[in-house]
C-alpha cells in the first residue's frame, strides 16, 4: 500500500509537477492518467504478492487456505483481469466525480493527494481477493 502511494506521488510529480493547476480532461491529463495508474497498481498488487505466495506454497512454508475463488488460477491472467477491471471502473468513477463537480482544472496539491490516496486504497481493495485466490490455487 505505501509503495503504491509513493509510486503515485513520484509519477504525479514527473507528469504534472506542482507549479500550475492540473487540467482535468483530455489525453494525458488528470482523469486520463487514472487509466495507467489503476492498471499498473492493480497489476503489481496482484503479481508480486501472488508470486510470493505461490513460491511459499511450493516450498511448503505456507499452507493453502480454505478459500475458494472465482478468479482464475493462473497468476498472470488473474492480474490482467483485475488490472483491466480496476482501470476501467476506477477511471470511470473518477471521471464521474470530476464531471459532477464540473472541475476543468484542479489545484496541484489536492490533485496529488487524491491520486496518492487513490493508489493506496486501490491496492487495499485489489490485494486481498487476489491473495485469497493465490492461496486457493
């Protein structure tokens, strides 16, 4: 979670900076940037813990859980599905919020704090079901 928030912070500085308001709409602008952010955070939040869990299961240092999962058993497929869903749902929710508030631009600090918090929360949402699926596999 903290790593995802930190990555969101660093990428925000690299893409938008903090010297001027951030445009809300358009390719490469604030709302659009939630697509790659959501995809990559979800992808890494599934792949890394999933690979670690798989290795521990293989070594016998971790016992399989009693969980059943509707998610695919294949780690890469599971990661891609959750990343795609996260990118589409997360970006749609943010776009709806920005549209409802009518914000054409966002001050840089609130935009930064929102994206950083979003990155952390997304990891908190995606990682547990992905780990349960890994332990059930």
